[in-house]
C-alpha cells in the first residue's frame, strides 16, 4: 500500500521516515519524494521546515558521507565526485573534506595493505594492477606513485 503524498503532513512524515534510516542531502531527499509522487511545492515547504528544526542538515550529511566512504576505503577524489554528482555544492563538499580531518595518505596505505597485503609490486603488470585499483578508489596519482615506489608518504 503506497502513501498518498497530497498534503504537507504526509510529505513531512515520509521525509522523516527517510531521515530516520540515514542522513540525506536536500537534493537526494527531494528526488526520493518526487519519485513517491509528492508535489514540489509541498516538498520545498516540508524540507525547509525540517532544516529549520535541525532534522535536515547538509553539513551533517556531508560529514557522515565522507566518513562512511573513507572507512570503506575510498579516496578523496572519488568521494568528491560522488558528492558532486549528488547535487551538493562544490564549496560545501570541499569544506567537508577539509573538516573531516582524514589523513588521505594513511587511508591510501590502509586500503593498499588490506587489498594487497602490503606487497609492493614486483613487475610492471602488478604495478599497473595496484595503481588502477587505487586510482579507481579515488586516490591521487602522485600519492599512489609514491606508495608503489616504496617512498614514505609522510
């Protein structure tokens, strides 16, 4: 049974249900409510009220997303791109990445150790394989290169 989202109370309730599961950005929450059939005017009003009450926070969403993806082994470049694709402002994304306090060199090394057991590549094929994996994960090429050459990242 689907809920009819034709009034402010119903839209707010669905938005709060979504926020109870995890943090959402405003753009993402708007998209989900539109998919459920809510009119844009009601969505804007409901989300503005939730933001004023502190229940919807872009800063909190950014902080949670950056931390979650970093713990999953993703790098700065990948996280930045994912957040930008989710409709968040580039300046807000950059601020969240700076405020995260994450040492991206340390993250890179931990990800590399988990995936490759700390074994430096023995030949060009292995070097390319490890480099592609770490690059796909979103780590900067210069850090990857230093790590795979065995140079201390500090």
